[in-house]
């Protein structure tokens, strides 16, 4: 992986994932044992965020710092030379004079690939609009692996806004590399897009769609919850009518397996009741921590230090 | 103090303060001797500011960096996931997956206590609205100690807006742990709140209120100046009528003791004439430096390294 | 240079420049060999930007981090205590309690000198409005030296908006310390200001003005391109009429020497066609990297470590 860009989940095969997750697991053990270590001492990350994302930005910053490296934070791009009209390729070629690796968050699809085309240093895509957010998908999958101790043989249920949810699209694609079953639970207006269903169908992974969580909850090993955004509904009444059906409560958890996990990409705004937080199956805050380890692994790998 | 939160001045007794100030004094000697040292190497501070405060944010950043630790700066919360409605408990539980300690500045009273309730890592309150700003009160008190070489037996005069001034409330409360006399000099509309006067009265500390600084200046060992904000006055003429009476000038200093200090939490906007800056009794810029040492001490203590 | 401020190009003589460039060259060799090293370990830079400048801010941050030092980033001054009206001298005296050196970007002419007057720690001017941006001028000159292997005997052509272009003013002044010839190519409304032409004339450096690049291109060793800003034109048609004449294309490059360089302070917005980027004479991205080395040199020098 030395010198490579991380642009899309599509670039990884099963072997790649196993390697990444192996390194990420080692990172978790090192962090638990010593907190921080100097694997990337002297390396500099340019954290280039064209749109704010506290969570992702902080995660990459922490990943670099826990590896002993430094960060150039660039969070206010809208106010600066970019607002004078500078092109992304020029900005990236400037920053690579300073940094060893660039993490890029940008609102436009394809921006990370464009940046990578011009940069000679590795680019890590931290979200390019409705395009990809590959490190989120990788951390989601790593969470499943660490929590369930396997990826094959699992039933994964995606819940909520499956139409616009970039994370569920990427995760679903990645899961097809394993022997899983996928359930999609969404309101009629926010179903998983047909082209993704078709793409996954070709891989032979079984898929099931239903508007009712109850129909699939009992068989679910991994329940991946996403937010249903009120602003997606043309008619607010439609939102009010269905929102309750997609909220996870302690009642929901009673009907779930003893051995399963609830995930969420966060931030949540009501779609998982806070009473669920103390349930040991609630994995969403641990998921944040797994994200740190995956990003540490990716940084170390593209810088040739894994 | 290992693992504890720093939420309020009320949590400290006299012994705690003496311990903190002892560590802070050692920090000052280390900084003067070597500038920076690796006591917190490998530790990460999440500097979570929901409202801007260059001064406090920079102080904590410097404190962490002078101890060899790293910082995750989070200054733009309003633009990020929080603006999607994420709750403070969720944000804090996310950040503690990355960091070893969280410094929180938030506009709402009680926010630091709420954060601490959910976080397993230490929370340091860097100001929660009109609530508390305990590290400011501690650095104020440490300044008095370092400059006057004692806390007992001093006459401390608070000047300016004593009604809304969070710092004078906290400092007055802390001073009651020592054998002091307190004077309050404020315009009638901005007197020290009755409940604080009553609370302090119970401790037996003598208090005196007057609108005239001259009445108490000659006996003052510590003159703590705060800003009178024009926008607090219903009638701007009222402001213009009194503002001059609360400005410290070289003339004022002539009537003050030879051995006394003038403090100010900064920023100042005219309430101390710049001609006073070169007076050796002007302690307000040294006060900034004492703040660095107090914050270094607190970070080291809650991380178990003091 | 230990403890000195970097405020203006006027403070340097030829010997100073040779010394700075010697150190900058060593920095380039160290970065190429080891990436980062601990010359300024334990030192802290306050990066104080009153107006955004991603490029300059990131360059100083990288320079400090490649020297093993730490940075306090202060990018949001407009929202913070400064917006409460704090004076620059007070802000600077606060920050020097935390940091060992202060880099200041401020929209007002003379602000860096004002800051230096009050600060006891070194101030580096990173641009004070239409005043100076000395580190830009130094990196421009260092680029010429590193690329052309000499400064004497060169013909330097400045192109574009020479009226408002702060960088061409400072660079032209610096070049008069060497045995050069200067050409100014600008539209009539944006000619090099008379007072600068007069100032340079006194040094005996030959100068030539023309609106046509073709007239001087063949003799040019260094072509310094700047942006012509549409908003400077009273009549937009005037802009449209001339803009094409000041765009560098592969056609332009055919008429240029084999051994010459094209520079640009960046960001560019169309005044150099992207097809030129792959021409080995296109030095503008290398120029960014030279900026890193010059800033590393200056930081090391004012902190007494060069």
C-alpha cells in the first residue's frame, strides 16, 4: 500500500481488507498498551477539509498524533485562497510541498480522484460529496469484525435512509466480498437505490427489502442504523407518520438476538434512544474507536510504515 | 486528582489549592529553565470550543504543548456535526475515543457537568456560559500568591462590572478559603449580586461595597479590574456618566500602595490606561503567564503525571 | 538574527540574504534527507492570522513542524477576543506568554511593526495589508537563486498587475541588491507605481516598462507572473480586452529561453495555462517548496538555532 491513494472501497479485495484489519488490530493493541508511539514521527498530515466534519477531522488528527506525527489543519478553506478561485489540483500541489500525506474532504463527487491525479503524495478520501467515504466503510466493517469476530455468515440489516445514505452504500458493497446476507429496512421513499441492489445481486449476496424492522430483527447479527432526515420528505406529515417505526428503543432490543450489535455512523439525532446506550450490544461509541485504529493503519500503510 | 474532572471552584478546599499551586509553581520553574518538557508526551487533549475564545484556547494548547503532549483543536463546532443537532454527551463520548482529556468551552450553564457525567475521560471546564470558569479563578488566585507571596491577610478590591462578571464571582468564592478582606467597587446598576454577598458573609470574610474606588484604594493589596460593558446599560448616557470613574490611570496608581498589584482577566478595552502597563504593579500580562502554569498543572494532575 | 523581528525586506542587506539563503539551502537538504528533525523541539510558534491565508499559514505550520516544534494555530481572530475590541499590542503580549515566536498576518499596514514594538519575543510579518510580506519576497528570491544558481546578471520580467501586487514591489526592491535588469510588463492601468520605479532608479538597476511581453520575453531569465484582477478595472470591457495578452501558454514558452523559469506567487486563476505545468521551466510549484525552506531558516535563526 506504500504511496497509494485511498479513494474508494472498490479498490480493495478481500485480501487487502484482511491486511488492513490486521494492521488496525495491531494499532488497537498498541494504543491500549502505550497510548501513543512514534511510528510516524517526523511525518506530516495535511488535513484538508473543504466542508466541516468535526468527527472525521478529529479522527484523522488523533490517528496521526497517536502515531507520533504532526498535522497541518486546514478547516477554513472557504475563506482562503480557494475562495479566490484556486483549483483543487493547485491547492493539492501546494500542500504536498509541505506534507507527506493529504486527507481530503470535499463536497464534490470525484474530487479525491482528481486530487490524486495531480498529487505525488498519497491522498486519502475523507468523503467526496455523495460519492465515497471509504474510511468510514472500512471502519464499519472493522467494527463488525472486531465485535462479531467474523465477517462470514452474518446477517446485516441496514435501517433508515438507504437512498441517500452514502455509508450504507459503501458498506453494502464491501460486505459483498464476504459470505453475508443483507436486509434493507427503509420507508418506501428512501429505499436502497435499484442500481446498488442490482450491483450486489450480481455478486450472489442474498438481499431482502422490507419496510418493517420486525420482519428481520430476530435474525439480525448487525443492525446498522442511519438517520431519516426530515428534510428529505416532500410532505412533513409523511415523515411524522413513519419516523417512530425507525427508532431503536429498549423494546426493540428485547426482540433482538443476545449476540448482535447495533451500529450507527453518528451523529444520531433521536433514531436510537439514549436508553439503549448502556446495552452491551450498543456498539456505536466503540465504532468511533475502531475508526481511530483503521485510520492509524491506513496512514501507516500509505507512508510505508506498517 | 488523577482522572478527576475540573468543573467548579467549589470542588476545591484550601489543601487542594495549595497542592495545585505547588505544582503550578514547579511548572513555572521548569518552563523558565527548559521551555518545554515531555511530562505528557503521547497524551492528547481535545480542545472543544463551542464558542470562540482565542485566549483560553491558546492557553490550554500551549500548556499541553509545553508538556510535550498533542492537541486536537475543535473550534468550529457550530458548523459541524453539532449543527446537525448532535447532543453534547454524544460529542464528548466520540472525542474521548480519540483523546485522553477534554477541555470544554460551551455557552450553556451546566454543560461541563453534563459532559463529565457521560465522559470516562477527565473534563476540564473552560467556561460554561454565565456559570463557571474555574481555571480562570485558579490562575487569578495563583497570580495573587506568586506576586504577593501570600494569600492570607490581603485586602482585595474588585472593580467594575461585578454583577455579570463571572470571574469576580468565582475568585471571590475562592478567596473565602483564605483570611482576606473583600471590597466591591461598582456602579449602582452593576453591584455584586446579593446571593454571592450573602454566601460570602456566611464564611465570615469581611466585605465592603462602595461606588468610589478612592474610598478603598489606599488599603488595597490586589486591585482586580473588570470591564464595564456599555451594552449592559439601558441608557447609554448612564454609561458615559460613570465610565471615567472606573478607569485606572497613572493618577490612580499614585494613590495606591507601593506594594500592590493590578490584575485584569483581559481583554481590556480602555478600563486600564496603557500608560499603566509599564508600572511594575501592573500584573495583568504576568497573570496570563501564570495561567499557563496553572493549566499545565491541572493537565498533568488529571492525567496522573504531577 | 537571534531574537530579531522579520518585518520588512528593507531590513536586509546582501550579506543577510546570503546568510539566510545559505541556511535555507541547508534546510532543503535536511528535509530531503530526513524529512523532519528536532532543531526546534520544545519551541512553540503562535500562528496569528487576522485574515485567512491557507497557503502562508500552512507553510509556517509545516516549517515549524519539520523542525520538531509545535504550533498554536489562531485562525479565527475575528470571532474572538479581538472582536471584543482588544488591541493588537495586548493580543501579542498575551500570546508571547505562551509562545516563543509569533507569525502575524494582519490586514493593516504597519501592524507587524506595531506588534514588534510591544512584543519581547520575535515577530515575523506574514503580510500586513498592502504593506509588506517579506517572507514571500525572500522565498521568491531564494527560488531564483536555487533555480538559476545565481542572482547577479539576470534579467527579471514582472508581468501582470504591478500596481497593486505587493509581492512584485517587495521582490523588485530586494533584487536591487544584486546586479540585475528589471522589466515591467503591465496594462496601462496597472503599471508599477512611480515611487517604486524612482526608488529603484536610484540604485542604478536598469528598468524597462512595456505593455507587451513579446518585447522582452526572449531576454528574460525569470518571468514573474501575477494575477490581473478583474475587480481592479472600472470598466469590465477593459479587462476582457487585455486579459489574453497576459496569459502564459505553451506558445509563450516557445519564445522563451531554454534556460529560464516561470514563477507565480499563487494562487493562479487562469494567468498561466495548466498545459505549462509540465514544462520544466515552470517553477511555481517548486517555489512553494522553497518557501518552506526559507521559513524554516527564518524560524531557526530568530530562535537562535541556525
